[in-house]
C-alpha cells in the first residue's frame, strides 16, 4: 500500500507542475498580447501550443501506464517490489523529469519569443543570472 501512496504522491506533484506551467504560460501569453502593439504570428503560436498539448497528453498516458504497472507489480509481488521493478520505475521517473525540464525550457523560449522588445530589454538588464533557456530563443523546439 505504501508503494501506491508514493506513486500517487508523485503523480499529484507532476500534475500540479504541469497545470502550474500551463497556467503561467497562458497568463504570460495573455499579458504579452495585452501589452504588445506588435502583431504576433498567431498560427505559429497556435502550432507551438498544440505541440505542448501533445507533449502533456503523452506524459499523461505514460503516467497512466506507470500506475497500471505499479498495480500489477504490487498484486503479483504480494507485499514486495522487486529491484528490477524499482529500477524500471526510477528510470521512467528520471525520463519524465528530463522531459519536464525540456518542456519548461520550451515554454520559456516561447514566452521570450512573444514578449515585447521593451520587456525583453528590461529583463536582460535586470537579470543577474540569466535563464539559459531564454538566451537562445530562436533555437527550434525539439519534440521527443
């Protein structure tokens, strides 16, 4: 039972992070749209948002798969978890963490691309430790 609680806890943390990132992105896009008089490339932005939605959908499916595997593993092991199962879950979790970092960096790049030039200049002047993701904003986003 303890193993299921741990998976549920991590799943909750991942969902909170995904929802938080999505909300931050929506708010930043809305603010940039309100403050900017420059015309944005709506189709390009919509395409990027669609790609992010697809990534989130993939992550959701992977989380469901892990949940199902944990249920099957806990029923078959009768109270114990084999080291192989733990290693598999660890590697999948590390993979999710890496993908989450890549998605956060992609969202930061999109945010930087849509900011008005005045805000970009103000951000670069005020930032003592610049965000690595915001430095090369013209680099293409990589999908897994």
